[in-house]
C-alpha cells in the first residue's frame, strides 16, 4: 500500500530490519489490498488511483530487481514521502538512491500499454483477497497471520511485533524445513 502510513511504519519498524537478517531464508512478496473491478483499469485502491500507480511501481521494482534488499529499500524510500507518489522526481530520486535503472522501471510500467503492471497489481490484490487479508500492513509467515499494523498500532501479534521476534520465528521454521534441530 504505497500511500498507507501503516504500511510505511510496518516496513520501517518490522519488515526491513527483519529482512536484513533473513532475506536469504524467506520467499518475500509484496501484496496489496484493493478491489478487482470492471472499471478503474481493473483495480480500485484504498487511497485512490495514485496509490494504484505507486503499488504498480513498487511491484515493477520487485519484478525487475528481485533482490528484496534492493526493491524494499526503494519501496521504503517512496514510503517516506508517500504523499508525493507517483511524482517522477520522487521515483527517479529513490531509483538512483537504490541502484535502480529508472528506464527499466518505466519500461515495466509502460509495457503492453500499462497492462503488464496492472496485471501484476490485479494478481497481487487477488492474492491478498484469497488469503482473506483486509488490513495494511498484514505480515504473514508460513501462510498464517503473524502480525498486523493498523491505525498506528500493532495488533494480532501472537509472538510480538519486534524484528527479533519475527527473525526468531523465521529461523525456527527454516531449521524445521531443513530438518535441523537445536
């Protein structure tokens, strides 16, 4: 949710610090909340069409630069000034700061007259709907809700809302998946 203060706070306080420690152990995906429609280019976003554009830019960054250290840094950069999304100056500055080729990002956005980026956004919104996700930011781990950031507060955080808590749970799942034990 490119224009959502809860998503910004979640990225800054939980996701980025966690991913710095476990990005090699996680299949991380950004998924957005919205409604798939027959108008509005196929998706309606909670904070309007400029948010949809911002979401598509972030999905394009993840598509073109699949390393989460790159695209999440870019996403966080945009989130710091989310009210300015999708202004070209902000996109170019954040792209430059995070080693993203703006022309490649722009190509992704304009590919197939915008249908490629919109298709990724529709798929993302549908993935959230299929998982019954209705709040931004909802953090899922092992196909279960791990924690939610909503209205400026952490909720439904059974294991805590600290990056160390999430890192610990990821490491534990990783060990089980690898057949390791303490």
